[in-house]
């Protein structure tokens, strides 16, 4: 972020070197923006930091389209807003659950971060860790996205910040697969699910997008789910909210891509986190760090992505090869079995 009067080199005036090296199915591209001198990239009240004169950003790409060159994120975007809930402390684009935390993908790239969550104590812990490990500026805002009254607080907290990247990663799901009418406290469940999974995405985009349009540059990463690619029985409301995020993102990208804005819908399958209860990462269930590193390499190349090559294969198989009726049937059988196991364990305890 820069205040009025700061000198910030525009991407159009920078010299970029593309070195292409094919490695099996991957293509590696090296971005090297060269600056003539150390320049301030952030100046907002007490928040100020500098980046070195030269950057070397190496990214792995699964898909390469030279007609649409990858976005030089570090040179263009200074403040990143990351939203997450205490219930979903995967914080994929910030810091995975400790201990020990893998290097956060955005912090290690030099982004200043605004962290928004429900627990101020956890926010402070994450903030101090990021500042200590990666020497980046952070700011925290404590709110509960289950309520619709939080956005004035967020708006005032973001005032004066030049937000370059918005990551909508807040979300909640079912505690266990269940039939719609059997969900306990159904009315409040529906309201909370919609507020957290849908309203937060729309409202945060409303707050941040005008500044991006004014500057003619910006990135919005909306974390949907593979569950939004087709109906998921017994997780019906969750699946529907994630389908909304996907459609919202793709439509918004079409509206603003000619204004220099990238809006990407991210649809991951399973990632090895505490929330998914997957303890051991595998090829198709990567660690958060591995998934995010792969996903970030698709920014500027795909407006809808599964983010990770094995997940892209899974997405292609389940949408292009297998009939949707078969996918729905298999999902129903799988979640009925999960529901039965959960109810059996609960009865035993």
C-alpha cells in the first residue's frame, strides 16, 4: 500500500525476464522485476515496510498460457486481507495450524496481511508469529462472520489501506452428514451457513473491490470447494453455498477482467488439515502449504481452478467422464455411511 506522494513503480514500467524451463509436466517461470533503488511499498499511519530492490519469484505452473502471462503479485499488491474462522483454523493462505507451522505462502512472499477472525487471542498469536518469522506488517480485526452487523467494523478497520489481494477463506460446514429436516436448530443453521459462506464473500468484495477498480489492479481469491461442483446429498446446504461462491466468482471475473481485476474461484478437494481430520498427507490429500503453493501458481491463468494438479484430474473425471447422476448417488451412499458411523459412536458415548 502506498500513501499519496509515495513513489511506486507501475508494472508497465518494470522490466520482466521470463525464463521457461520444462520439468516433466510442470513449467517453471522465473519473474525478476528489477528496481533502480529501494522504494517504499507501504505507508499507512504506523504501518510501513520496505521491499528489497530485486525480487526473485519462482512459481511452478501446471497450465501455461503465454497469451495471458502470470500476474507479478509481489510487485503489484501490498496489503492482503485474509479471512478465517476459529472453527476453520486451516487458514490456507496465511498459516496452517501449529505446531510447527509450515512457511505461510503469502507472508513468505512479502505481503502485508490483514487477518480477520473471531478470536483476538488467536489473531494476536498468528500476527506475532508472522511478523517475527517473515518481517511483514500485519493488522488484526476481531469479528464473528455469523452476524451481519460486523461489516462496519471491518470497513473502519480497512480504512486507509490499499488492498491488493482479497482472500475469502471463511467458511463452515456440517458437523456430520445429515438429512435436511433432521438438522438440529435448522433455522439458525441455515442463517449462519448463509451469513458465513455466502454473505461474507459478497460483503467483503463490496468493501474491497471499489479500490481495486480505481487502481485498475487487484486479485480476489474466493475459496469455494469441490463440493460446489455438483450437489452433495446430506451436505446439501453447504454444497449449495459453495456453488454460489463459484458462480459469483466466475460472473464477477467476467464483469471486471477488463478493468485489471482477477477474480478466481478455488475449488479444492480434501487437504490434510485438522478440519478434514486427515492426519497423513498423500498425493491427492496434500498439506496446506503444498496445496497453496500450487494454487497461487494458477492466479492469472485460470479464473476457476481446483488449484492442485491431482485435484484438477479428480475434478475433470467427476465432471467430464462420470455422469452427474452417478456422482450424486455415490455421494449419497458415502455420506449415509459416514452419518451411520457418527450416530453409532455418539450413541456409544
